[in-house]
């Protein structure tokens, strides 16, 4: 999702959830609707307690160590996200949470997320995933000190827009 769409999404999501409450409430009644909301809350709390926040801490530790959190960490992390979505009252968030339990949806999420992982450490950004299309084992690394280059355009650079013969 583009960042420019985020305010509209944040405004429309509660309205969509309210519309979902009205539609479900008309179909099954008030008490059954409230029962479903409470049931999803309890299920989300149980799932969050079972998975725990420890998975997010493990992902953070791996990121600080310079490793890209792997696919084996994605499944529990997605379950934590699903648990949080189940805790939020509303049927649309519950549907999204239930979709996360489908392995094909998790695989799509992994494909989307793994291409965008960039681990930033003391040596700068790097893409270190074994399955990343950005990984190049034959790449030459050149270590440059701050004195070895200048950021000031001097007109002799091939990227300055001027040719060297001018």
C-alpha cells in the first residue's frame, strides 16, 4: 500500500467495520453479533499468549545481528499479527486475520516481504537473504574512507551531465 493512501485507509477502515457490525447485526441479531466479537477477542488473546511477544524480540535480535529474519520466523510473526487483528473489534479485521492462517496467503506475504528486507548495520544497508534477488556472491566490495571521495560536483564526473572533453 502506498503511504499516501494510509490516511484514507485509516479513515475508511472504522467506517467499514461499523458497516460490518450493522450488516451482521441485522442478519444474526444483536446478542449473537456481540458474542462473535467477544469470541474473536478471546481467541486473539489466547493466540497472542501462545505465540507471545518473544517472536518479535527474536526477529529484532536477528535484525540487529545483521541477519534477515527467515521464513521460519515469518509464520509465528504472522500469527501474532493475526492475534492482534482478532483482538480489534470488527469483522473485516477478523476476516483478514483468518486469511493469515491460510498457508498460501503466508507464502504470498513472504514473497512480498522478503524482497523488501534491508538489514541496516554499522557497515550500511545490505540485502543478505539467501533467496534475495539482490544477493551477488561474486560482487566486489570496495571500502572507501570519507577522504577518498567528495560529494561536491566538480564537472569532471561522468554523472555531472557534462562530457569530459568540455
